[in-house]
């Protein structure tokens, strides 16, 4: 089936009503989660699956976007959806996970454990295939399983759901597509879960008008499935939201996941008064211009903080669970090796020193350094006396392992978390997206923002997660630009989640969203290669926003005339103070202290705007003002009714504003400072003009309302708007 044959179901976005059954109950029952959390997982899963294609439909496909926070439990969410899919008659569940074998293994093992595939009873409900390659054996297993499941005479206890986990690699996905193309899948209901869907899956050659290999194979896979629902799971949705709306991977609906109470994320770490963030001095950040020949003091501080946490944790936990530290210096394996060597040598030196007699001066000096770190850690964590902690150093060091996590030796090592209580991981890309670091307390990241892709920066936040119980032991060491990038990202993330939540609640499709959000100018939303359309990325600061296209159609002019007239009728306008020699054109009416909320709701959002440039600018302006209202609902503005006694005449493509008078430099603006100066310097200011437009010296249309808006510097924010029309 071609993906062009999409079937549209209910206009409210809810296509059917999934029911939980034995599989979902067993899955949630073994989770060990509180009842409230289990109910929320189930509620979300039903909401997600209900927006997909009903399993009984013969043909159709749907694409959905599920957005969570980094390390917030997205895996539990899609596992619940998978269990629910089995309860409701889905025949195949495909999980596309990981760009490396360790990441795929991490996902496969998690699914096997949580869905009980190794359980003697639960396991017989599923048939698991990982990276299937054989048209014969794998294909035959799928055929046999489907034959049994589709046979109405077969008892339900013998019907199995096929679980396929596949590496996010074009060769693996292509092979899976070939296997499924050779099978009659009519009447087969399929759920596809694309974990970290903004990575690799999207067309990375879209900007060049070509198709990337993995993307092409994904489209081929989807085309082989007559009935399927494709769910994109990610914490960084920028790229899926900004790709071409007609792209087959462009999502149609969205679900925003809310984390549990014990989740610690960006808002917790990057508060301006946060005690969990430590700044790495610029002279301790390795660069081409600043090569380091010895381990920086901030690294030693981070290691001390971490080992104090290990010493406390291993005793209090009874050697259960994990505590870990992540050293993330660069994407370059050479730097990984350098930092690994430093950490290894420091670690060995400290162990040797701590084994010395108590009266040894080197040991005394080292313990004094640890005591300083202890006093800092005590500001946020409940600690036993220092002497007790120090007595646990021996067992803490012996139960901590240091690992270099990268592909330098052609294979990324897998971490056996059961082997040790403490772990220090040194790596880059391999410990970014999708990599779970168990019990992560200390992160040391002496690297800049690079090209500044917002989604990439956020995916490095492995230190987010469900760690409320040990938050006091957490520290994140960052250099200044990375710290600011994370802080800016938090603002962006909360804005975009808020907007998507509105779409979800109102059951609106994503194509109704205006593709506009807050984003600092120092950041890019994602890699440019996946985007076919440019975007406006701007910041209105002490700037007038004036429409370039003052006329588009009589209907638009008429609608805007009615809107502005209605708005002005509710204002108490008085004469604006000015020079006695002002002309009628230079005399205005003004209403001070207009509530921004009234201006926004009763005028600005009702105005019709034509032309892509003006539309983008208008959307960006509205987002600025919405942010101002969010910060202060009592925010006010000043409104001017310009030249009420004498209508101005403008050429169709001319500039709206009138300049200063007189124009000569010695007296410039003495009588009239120019329209651009008619504003309040610290408040939002609005000018409402009514003009007559002419073309070739003939009046084309009269009484055209044009609205200009001034945004002061104190309310400035950076906004991205994409025109996808």
C-alpha cells in the first residue's frame, strides 16, 4: 500500500476505544509502581492508541508524536502501549530502537524483562525476533504465528503477538521490509514504535531534495503494511515538528507525557539559584587554543563529590542499586582517552594514599580536600559525620569501576550494572541519546555547545531522571556557554510542550499548529539537513513591527476594518500632547493603560494577515506578547489612533510611517518627531492607522486599517517561526 492512501477517521482525533486486558494488567502489575502512576500510564496508552488505526480496519495508516522529557519514562510508556496493543488484537509490534548494538540490546532486554518474555506463562503470549534477516526461517515463523492468530477457531491462549526489535540502520530495516513484503499482510494490524524518532529516521537529505538511506527504508517498511500505526517517541520533537507537512513521517497527532512526582529535569537543575550546578572555569575547558596537560581542579572536585556519594550510598543501600558519574569531554575519542587516563590515575593515586597510615601527611592533605567537598555536598544532602564517610572509602573505591564508553576499539562496551555499585563512564556520543546511566549523580561536561542544535544539547542531559530520593548528591559541572544553552533550552522546551498540550487537549491535528515557538538566537532547533523550508528566527527588541503588505484583498480589508473599529469603540481616547504647530496628520488620539490581554484577544489575534512574510512576523509578534502575558497577566500597553482627522495616502508598496518634521538637521523633529517616536519607551505601544492606498496616482481603496506594534527591550524574547505553506 502506498502511504498516499491514508484513511482519515474521526475529525476529533479519536478513532476507536482500546480496552485493557490480561497483558496490560500483568505488565503494570509487575512494574512495582504506585497505583496512581500505573493508572496514568494506562490512561496515556489508551489515549495514544485510540488516535491510531483501529486494528479491525483493512487499510489505513496514522502517524503520531509522543513527547516526553529526557529520561522521564518514555520506555515504560511505549511498553504499556505495546501491551495494550496485544490486548486489542494487534498482530505485530515493531520497535525500532538504537543506532548501535548496545542501545538495541538495552531496549530488547528491557522489553524482554518487562513484558515477561522469559516468564514461563507470560512469555508464550509473544514471539520475539531481533533484527530478522532470513526470508525462510524468520519469514516462516511470522507466517505461522499470523496464521494461528488470525484463525477465529483458535483458542485465545494460543494466539501470539509478534514482537520485532530492529536496529535503526538502513540495512536492518531494509531486510525486515523484504521479509514482510513476501508475506500476505492483509488483515494484519501492526504497531510501529520508533524510539528516539528524531534521530536518523528522518530524511537527512531533505534539504538537498534527496532521500537518505534509513529514511527510504522506513518508508518502504511502512508501505509494506496495509494497516499500521506509527508512533514517534522522543524528548526532542523539533525536527519531526518542522519537517515538510506532506512528508510521510510528519506526525498528525501529538501526545505530551507528564513525568511522575519524583522526576528531576531542567526546571530543577537550571533554576538561577540552583545548588546542583557547578561552573567549570574557562581555563579548565580543553580547546585547540587551550590544550590541558594535567587534570583540571574542577575534575578533581567532581570526583571527590562523586566518591563521597558512593561511600554514603553503598552503606545506606546495602550495596543495592547504583551510583554513577559521567565524564563527557568531547565527541573526540582522543579526549576520551585523555580524560580516562586522568581519572584512572587520580583514582589509583587516591586509593594508594587512603591506604597509608593515618598520620601520613599526604593522607591528611587528601582527607582535608575531601572534607571541603563534604561540606559543599552537605548543603544539599543529608550526610553522616565525615569520619564515618571516610571509613567507607575503602569499600567504595573497590566497588567502583571506570570505563571508557565509545567505539574506539570498534565496539562500544556494554555496562553490566549488576557487577559494581559505582561506575565512572568516560565518553561522548555513545553516552548521549538513548543511553541510560543508572543512578547518575555527577556529570562533568567540559565542552561547548558546538553548532548549537537545541535537540542535541538536550539529549546530553543524561543527568535528568527519577532521582528525587538522591537529588542532594547530584552535581552537574558545565562550562558557561553550555550552562546558558541549557537554561535557554528549558524555556524553549516548556513553551513548545505547552503549545503541543493545547493541541492534544483540543484534539487538533498537528497541521493546524503554526510552527512557532520560543528559542534563543544562539540555538538552532535541529540539524538543517532534515528541513525543506526556511524559518524566521528573530528577536523583537525596541523595534516596530510594521506590515509590509498593506493590501491583499477587499474581504481582508473589510474584516480588519470591522475588527479595529470594534476595538477602538471600547477605548477612552484623548488627544495626544504635541507641538502646537502640528498638522492634522500629525495629531493623534491616545488611550493609556490598555490591558495587553484585551489588546491581544480583541484586536491582534483577530486581524487577518496576508503574505508569508507578514504572516511569519505576525506569528512571532503574537508569541512575544503571549510570553509577556504569561509572565505578568496585568501587563499594560498604550494605544494610539493615528491621524483621526485627516486620512493619510500611501502608495501600495510604500512605508507606513511618516518621518520627522522639519527635516533639516538643525531643527529636525522639532515640531513632529516622526511616527516611529510616538511610543512609550518601556511599554508595548500600538499605532492604529487608517490610510488610503493608491496605485499610479489613483486611489485604489480607502480606509485601510494598518496596525503597528512596538515591543520594548524588557519584553524581548527570541522566537522561531516556520512558513510551511
